[in-house]
């Protein structure tokens, strides 16, 4: 059998197949994440309705069936695509059109290093469920996600509108400030797990401590979790830190002059960064794809190498969805901070706490390593 | 507010209940975090309650279902008729005079056939685009000829001309109001108010519900 021989060759197994798997993953990941956006929009609108004792959108239907309002995001998308493309007279055209893309692309890219299931080995071929296994891991996420600030600043400036400008400036200072907290809060976990690569950190979280609590980041460093979740809200420009697009003060901030699909791209970027941030919280603090009390090795021997990844993907999705829901839930609960309060909270409260947290954790790690 | 000053104010209000807005925040409240969780608890309680009691939501899905309107609700006008089908209106212009929006236009005419009512409106138009639905025309009418008891309030249309209601339209049929509340008996109320002064031949006038 010529084909069998070809398949079993070294080159095919170690070069072609892994590359093919990576390509499939690299296509599948953005598709899945992008197609999750309509569901998030639906969750947000329907959830808002129910929280506020309303019904939420339920009008658009096919032959009288409204599918719980799930058709509304599709209708929105059709409307957005069909809209006229307008360019404001004062806009700097090149940057005006470049900005939406610069916001969306980093938001999709940063999902690349997040593992959604443990790698499985089927007939000697290792299938990773992570697009890119980079040693710098989470540092890559920080690097990429801070690129998103450029898009927002560019949008604010290139629109040629004062409100947009204000939104862009607010967004830039807020995101830069909270990125510090975001990074510092994770440093404690890097020290505890001695790793920055997400897949290894998730593997380390599968074990149990004192034989009944999983070694999740939230149990090992709860302070870091609260710091991170606060900073993550600010980083996504979500309530209570949604100052860049504070409708009541600066109309809509940086995306004021954008309409149609360009506006939709800003919305997409917002939801994408919510998904990414929720995925990072899950990965770092809630054991990523780990099923509680069932480490990867045990699960794989129990369910087999074919089914185990799907169980883990399900576990990962459920955890991530919870944090996505937390974003939506908090949006309809908390009022917006004032701008000086946001900055004070960052530099006078969270920053010292983050530093103290690092210092204390470092001392403990140092003492244990002696 | 300093604590001693606060205590002074509180002592002054000791006997009365007052909402304590100037109370200094406790440590837990100043932490803000506990309060956020309490706020989240409130919203999720609403969410879960509404999720499992979806049919109990107060929303009325408007075009399909309509709010129950009270019996004295001022809807669009109609001109009442005599038993022979002629308008009760005697073209006295009291409604047009009372109208604060100047939306009633009447052209009077005379019965040539010895009808004891002598006058009738040749034209009776109400400009619904101008009408403020105040009901002064109904109150001004000495003959109970104009009423606002049709229960219609969604009068949108595509053309301005269609919203100038002519005599024929005002005297025409109106759909029976299915969702009218019965807390208030308009017929009894009107009967008591008119005190027998109005003409008694109201067999057709569309009394009651």
C-alpha cells in the first residue's frame, strides 16, 4: 500500500500533519470566536431586558418564529453591511479607514495562545488545541492587546471631531493605566507557577492542594484575581469604566463618526476583547480547560483521547461564558465612574495593592525555594 | 461631613424618620467591593425571576395586545346620531368655540323640510393633527352630539388629508372596544351629570358598554 507507506513516513508525520493541524486551528479559532459575537450581542440585549424587567428584542422573526430573539444580531449585521459609507469632511481619510481594522485585528490575534483543551496524542501525532505555543505566552497577549489602543486613538483623532478626540484620549490613558494593573496582577501567578506559557499554567492547575481544592489561580492568589478582573473591565472599556464611549458626556466617544460596518467593527472589537479577557481569566484563575477534580491524564484515560478534548472544550466554554456573562451582568448593575475616580482607583488604590501583592508573594516563594 | 456635626443633625431629627443620606459610610461600604456584590445580587434576582416567570412580565406587546383603557378614556371623537340616522349636532358652534386648538371646522345648514331641529352641520371636520384631546368640545356640547368614547387612540396614517376627519368618518362605525375597563360606568356618570336636561331620545346613542 503506497498511501499507507506515505502516511507513515517521518516527513509526513512530523512536518505536514502538524502544519496542517495548525492551519486548521488557525482558521477555526477566529471563526469560532467571531461567530460567538452575535451570541454575545443576544446575551447582552436579552439579558439587559430581563434584568430591567423587560422582554428584550423579540420582534424579528421568520414565519412567525422569533427564535428567542436570536435573529436580531443577524438583522443588525445585514443592516450594517447595507449602510452607506460616509466619510466626515474633516476626517483624515487613510487613518479613518484604517482604525476599525487596527482595533479588530489585535482583538482576534490575542486569542491565539489560549489553550482550549489539553493536547492529545493519536497514533503518534500530537494534536494541540492551541494555535500558537509561544514561550512568552501571556506576554504576547499583553503586547498584542495594547496594540488595540492605537486603533482607538487613531479613530478618535482621525474622525476630526472633538468628542471623538476626547473619547480617544480618555481611552488611551485609561487603557495604558490599567494595563499596568493587568500585568502586575499576573506576575504573582507567573512566580507561583514559574511559567508564562498558558498551556503549562493550565496543566499545573489540574492538580489538587490539600486533596480537595483545585490548584486554581483564584485560590492561590485571590487578591490578584480581584485586581485582574477590575483591570480587565477597564481594559475592555466596559461599564463601570466605559468612559471612552460615555454617551451622556461625549456622545459616543471614539466611534462617534463611524457608521455602518465600520461602527460594527468597533462593536466587534469590544466583544472580542470581552471574549479574550474572559478566556484569560479562565485560563489563569479558574483552571482553563481543566474539569474540576479530574486532571487531564485521568480524564483522557477515562473518556479516551477522542472524547476528552471535547469535554475539556465544553468546560472551558462554560467557564468563559460565565465571565462573559459577568461583564454583561455588571454592565446593567453598576453606574459609570467619574474620570478622576477611574484614575485615582488605578494609581492610588490598585497599583499599591498590586505591588504589595507581588512583594508578599515573592517573599513566600523565596522562602519556600530556600 | 465631620462625625460630630453629623451626630448633631441626627439628634435634631431623633423623633422623626428621615432618610439617612449623610450617614458616613461604613468600612465595608467604603471597600465598594461588597456593595458591588450586593448590587449584582439584586440584578441577578430580577434576571432569574423574569427568566422563569417570563409570562408575568409587565410588558404589553402593543400591536397585538392593547392596554385596557378606562371607561372615561378620551379617544377619538364620534358624532352621535338620532334614531333616524341624522346627526344630533345642531351646528351651534359651541364646540368649535371651546376648542383650544382650533381644530373643529363646522359649516351650518338649515333643514328645509320643517324638521324641528332647524339646523344641521353640512360639514363637520376635526383636524386630528391639531386636536389635543382635551375633551372641551364634549363638555361644551349641549346636545350630547360629540363624544370621545370610541377608545381609539392610534390614529397614525400615511397622508395628512386622511387625518382630517370628515362628518361621514366621525359618524361612521367604529370597532367595538374589547379592552375597555369596567371600573367606571360612563353611561351612569353621564346620566347623573346631564340631570335630565338633555333630549331623552337617546335610544341609538350608543350608551353603555
